[in-house]
């Protein structure tokens, strides 16, 4: 494949360089516009899963007129199979803080929040120390930016940016209608940049080493590196920073246990790729790579031939049924129907053809659900049912 | 003013009497009381001046805001796929066996509550569980028995 | 064209005002996009998803209610993609819904049923979720039944209770498949801050929230030869009932309604407007007494502003939310309860009927009136003063059950003895009406002259503005009222409890220097009551209001003190306003209740 390449490990994110003060002070000497252009030219896309160009997000927020703006670091990492943000926040938190401050400088915000999932409460104390140190330095260089932590309380949907803001405002984490987008109307109705933890760290890399260094990595439309959370049937589970654009074949060669039957890319809301499609699948942002391309928050879960794909799907659907916020019909009722539906087919209470009705239902969910959660249930459902139909029936 | 009232008043003083403070206040009450009782919700509603129904509606949205009486140590064992693949059920049986409670229950001495949780973010070290905010990973039935024994000893039990 | 956008709907280009949603744009073009969670009275939720439409170039469908039109948009409201998705969504809702339509109170007037019928959902392939859910039904409130098995979770009730009423008795709780609409700690409605206003009932698209009906009880009473059944009809019923019987919003059907009630078999058809006039005499006198005690005697125990007390939703709201300020409330009972107390005393005596043989029924635009009638203190006649309260909707059901061709009924007048009323009584049904009626009388009592407004129409207190204010300067009063000379009587009018809150917060903070405030629990006053025909929205409330004022304008007597039956009542029975008998029968006290 022309665009694909051998697996390349990279080490930007966790490279421990104690120079964040320097990076911060030198970066904020540049003009906001320069920084935005730098970011745009790096072609960095959001690493939380949706893949929106980060530079544009910052640009739109910087263009809004408002007495108050906010920067939010989305650390509500809840996608099954994803644990990179925790690793970043425990190993290189200062990079995240620096990036948030630079984002504040660029957009005209002086207040930042880290929305930390409740499951990571144990990180809070250490992170607060880092923040104190960080703010101390900001004070010294007369740079006005404050960061506080907002703890989540166990709700996957709060990783959805507008649900997260609802949650911060003290309400149920129910996603809002879009438009308006957070860059216009965000937290407390003010323009807000909300970026994933990893995205922010990449901006740190870009501001430190320049956009070119980042852009030169990866492939067209999928530039730079990405953290992958590797788990499941693998001899070496863990976090790996890899160049984007790799083929799944190479990935499995590196991480598989020799018996890999399928890989779930992107967590429960991602896609399942069966062995026969490994060589056609490339890991990067949507649609532009040869073969199948897989947008991703970085979860890579490997399954070997001892695993039942029915059980995998059943587990995912139970997850969605519980974690749907419940407000919109297609997601609330759809998830229940899918879960009960595959069980009924398995039991023989519904004919195998019922799977097709459920496939059409996932299409409707994708078309009509209010937010990404309900829209993406179709991904795992259809990819598992299409590729492992017999396992659903017998 | 009873202890809950003063706890909530202090929390409201600390976080501010506004809707945005609701989650931090509820979290702190749960931290202290193990769960959010009807009484606590009423006090929060009064102190922050928001409708009680809204407090209830918001509280029940979040899995970590317990609204039923819970033990001092809340065990949350991850039930998402990676943990299931790595033997979560065996670990769960070991816990149930040891504490003599089922999922969703609390020991009669109000020490332990046993719950399942969705992905805790430790798939590479599955299976995982939380005991309150403490993480335990790569669990086996043997390991979990040791961990729980430590907790029991810590409390002068057995 | 700066404030216009060019779009096309189903291939036809149109110019649309900037900022309008796709739903509004389509409506302008005469295209109906189905909705469920959308209600014109409420903020947009965008959660039911039945209004999805296709916008060219966008992969996903958009919720028409929540998507603003943008220049160049090509919108398809009925493409195959849209239709298939919409059908799926309706099927999903039905899977979760107890679709036992023939046994449902809302059968025939259910938005989900209509959608299912329009889209011809003939089969149910999806798995029935109803048997798997632990749905509960709350029938403990005397006013409202909440049946979770009928709920489609559109949250209209929650938004109504919060946005229109500021009560927040209802909330969304839990998430995922367990998400439900409930109250604080899932208590019964009667045990929480619910004011029984019934706006949730009026805004519910299905049978999840309905009034507790007393239809069979009333039929039984009518059929009982040993009972004398009197019925009173509230002012707002006569401008709403027609809608339930196929007439246009704003139809005035007073005469037909009376005729219908007679044919249903009520022994005496009387008018709540009569006691509305009576209320004005009592309440007006109370106001003047309070003014005197405050202004002349300097009595610190007497509170101003005085607030009206006709609306039982408003009263219960006060009891829950402002329990420390109950002494602002007039002690007058509502017209319904005054009527009830008199029916089993004055009326019984005059008609020579034993009070225990009288069954007192009232037809109200209101669900809170059901609760009011059940209040333990409402037994001043020695019996329960009002036995059964039916809503406007329930009356329509009686009429349909009796097979009456409503439209063809010859208008008939109310029976006498508590059947006479003036225009002042009629306007009790609209926001500002009690105030206007009170001013017409009080001003005249004090000055001996008519209120200085063209044709008695006190325009400043009319209209649908959230909070209205008016000031009337007292000049050259009669000798007895000399202390009021030069005083500007300041009045305010609030309707909808969320607006009542604004005013009461000002009163509480000591920042409101009003003398007299009219409060109505429901938007628009009683004509927008929770017991009125469904749908009710701003446009319909306007039409009903016009009808009420037309009703007033058509009457010769338009001031409460001109009501000759009221005068006779005082002469023969009560003595004088605020006298001992009035005090016993027509006034009440209030109960402090919990906010939380």
C-alpha cells in the first residue's frame, strides 16, 4: 500500500523534558495568529475520537468576542480499551497544563478546567500539586492563567463535549443540540475550547518542535503520531506512541499473540476488523487512506480465536445501554433493542433475519441520534454482525 | 444544626451557592457519608437553593453518586470486555465468597459494598477494581482475597 | 435581504427569516413535520428525534426543531431516508410505550397514537420492552395521575414544570435504559412540591400525565333520584369547551354549555361567575380594610400587598415556596369554594333541600381545583363543600357520552339563585381579570364614580405580558374613604407561577410597593388552565382571552356590585361583607408546607 508503512514507534509525548517553563514563555511571545497558523499547518486533528482540526477550533474561539472564554481539557476518558489520558496526566501533566495556557493565550481565555473522570480520582492530589507549581510560574512571568480540576462522577457520556459542559454546570450530562458549537456557546454560555488530553500534548510538541516536525510524521490527512492503548489478547499490553497511517497487519504482527482473530479499533464505539481485512485496514482519519481507514481514539483491543464475538458485542451493547444518557429515542430505545435483539436471535426466539432489521436500526441510530454516542453504536454492531454473523446465530 | 447540615453548609461555603457547585458538593458528601441520603439531598437543595427534584435527578445520573446506603468501602469491579476476558468473573466470585454478599449488596457490618462498574481504564492490566478511590489491577482470586484481608485487618476485624 | 436566508424545502426555493428553525420554515410553507418533544410554549429539547429531516450534503439527519436555517440549505422533509428513520423512531417509542390505546384516557387525543396512525405502524417487530420494565402508576394525587408506562420521555412535563411554573416538582432521573421522569426521590406527586396546576397534563403528548377523572361519580350522582345535583361552571370553561367539541379556539359557547348541562341531567345549572362577583365584594372589602388598618391604624400585623387567592395552584405554590408570607394572601376562598359553601347552606335553605342530599359539582379549567375541593378545611357548610370537580375536558367527555350534538343545542340561560353574574365575574377567567373586576368595584365604592377607563376596560392589566402593573390615583373619595385621598393604588398582575415567583421574590425582599397583586397559577390565567383542552399554546390562549373580553363586553351588567343576586344574598343571608357568616363560609386559612 502506497500510503501505509511499517510500524514506527515514536517518542514525543512521554519524552521527559523539564523545559516547560521555557516552552511556555517562548511560545507566548509569538502572536496568537502565528500560533494558530502553526497549528493549522501541522494538520493536527483531535485525538479524542472525532478528529476535528485543532487549529480551526482554536481559531474559531479566538475570533469570538466575549468577556470570558474557557479552556477545557477533556480527561473524561471512558471508552472501553482506552487509558492513554491517564498515562499522560500521571507522567507528563506539565505538558498538558502548558498547552492549556498557550491555548488560553491564543484564544483570550484566562481560565482552564481539567474535567477528570471519577475513576481517576487518585490522580487528583498529584495533579493539583502540578497545577500549583504551574500557576506559581505563570505568576512569576506575569501570565494570567488559572487551572482547576473538575471531577466527574462516573458517566461515560460526559466525555461528549457538550455533555461535559452540562455536567460542569451542575446538571445531568445530557448532550446539547449543535449548533451552536462550544467554540461559540460553550461552558456557561461562553466560547470554549475543549480538547482531549492527548490533543493538548501534541500541541505542546508542535509549539516546541515546530509544525513541520509533526506534519512530517504520519500520512496524508493523518499527520503526526498517536497514542495507542493496546489490550486484550496481546503479550505486550500498554501504551504506545506510533506514527499514524500504519496498517493493521503490521500492528497485529507487532502486538498480536499469533492467533489474532480480530481487532477492535477505537473501543466500543469503534470498528471490529476481522483477520481477513487486516491488510486492507490502515489506522488514521476517515476515508482518505487506501483500504479501510479507522478514525480512532486510540483503543486497540485484540481478540484471539478463543473469544466469542457474540460475547464481545453483548458486552459493548450492555455498556451502551447503561451509559446512554437516555434523552434521545434512537439511542435510549435503540441500545435496548440491539442488546435484547441479539440475545433473542442467539436463543432462537427471533429468526436470523432479525439481525438485518437490527442492522437497519443501527443505520437509523447513526442518522438520527443526538450525539456521537448513539451515532457510533452502529460501528461496532455492524462490523461485528457483518463479519461474525454465524457467531451471532449459533 | 446536625453534622450533615454543617457538612453541607461548609461545602456550600467552600464551593459557592450556585448550580455549578452541585457536583463537587455531592461528591464531597458521598466521600464523607458513603452515599447521598434523601436528607442530604434536601439539605443540599436548601443550601444551594435549587429544587430538590433537580438534585435527585442529577445525582442519579452519575454512577459514583450512590443514592442508596453503602458501606465504608465501595468495591467497584470493572465489567467491561477486557476485564471479562482476563477473568473478572472468577475475581467477582472470590469477592462474593469472601464477603458473603452479592452484587449490589452491602455487608451487614456496613464495611463493604460490592458493585460492578463500566470501564475503569486499566484494560492493559485487567481485571481491575476500585475500592473507593484506590485502584487494584491484574487481579486474581488469590490476590483479591489478600487485598480484602488487608482491608478487614485494617478495621480490626477478624 | 440581510436578514433573510435562501433555502429550498423539498425542491421549492423559499426565503426565510434568519434565525428561524427548519421546523418553523416548513410550517410557514404549509409543510407539517411531525414532532413530539417540541411544544410552542417550551424551549427546544431536540430529544425525540421524530422531526428529523435531510439536509443535502450532510451525512446525518437534522432535528428540524433544533436546527436553524442556513443560507443555501436544501431540505428534504419526506425523503425515503427521512421516512424510514422516522418510522423506526416511532416503532422504538411504541416498543417502550404501553400502547394499550383502547384503555387509555388519551385515546383519540394522543400525539403518539396519531403519529403511529399517520405512519401506519401496523406491526411491531421490535421487542416489547413494557413487560420488562418496572413501570409504576401514581394515583394518589386527587388531581393528577402519572402513569410511567405511557411516558415517552420527551420531557415536556419537566420543562413545563420548570420553565412555565418554576415549581420543578418533576425531573429526569437515572440514565440509559433506566432513565425516567419522576419526582424527588420518586415520591408520589401528592408528597412533593407539586401544585396540582396540571400544566404537565396539558403539555403531555400521551396519557402519561392525565387528570384524575370523576366522570363515573358524577354520572352516578345524576342517576341517583335522592340526590339534587347542582353544577357550577367556571368563567374560562365557556371559552374553551368548544375546542374539545370540534369548534375553533375562542368559540363562546356559554348558552350551549348550559343547555348541554341541563340535558345531562343536572338539577340546577349555575355559574361560578356569581361567586366571582361575590369574591370581588369580599376581597374588595378586605383590601379596603387592610388599607385602612395599614394607612390609618398603622397596624403592623396587617400585610400589604394583598394577594388574590382564587387560583388553587397559586395557593399551594405559596404554601410550599413562601410559607412565611402566607399573610399576604387574601383570606377569601376561591369562587369555587365560596359557591360550594353556599350551595349546601344558602341555596339548600332557599330551595328547601336537605344539604346532605345536595351533590355539588363544579366544571373547572383546572386540575388544582380537584385538590382544593379535597382540602380538609373546605367543609364549612358542614359537608364537603364541593363534591366533584370536573375539568373542561371531562365535561366534553360527558357531553360526548350523552350523544349530544353540541353545535345544534339552543343556547339556554343559567338557572337562578346563584346563576346571575356580571362581566366582572366572567373576566376572572383571564389574567388581569380579577384585578380589573376588583378595580371596577373598589374604585366605585371609594369614590362613588366609575373607574376612569374607557368603557370600563382597564387596558393596562390586560394582555399576555408576563407581569403587568397599573396605578390608579384616588381623587375626591367619599367621606368614609377620605384617608385614601390622593393615594396611588399600585397593582400588579402575574400569571404562570414562574412569573409569580419574580413578583413574590420582590415582595419578600421588600422591593415591591404594590398594594394589591393578582396571581394566577397558569399562563394566561384560568383560560390557559391545566384542565383546558389540549393543545393549549400562546395563540390559543390569545383567542380564548379575546372571547372572554367579548363575553364581558356583551353583558349589560359589568360590575360585581351590580349583581342583584349577590345583593340579595347579603340581604337575606350573609349580612355584610366580612361579617360573621361571611367569615365562616367564605374565608379560609392556609397551611405551611415544605419546599423540599
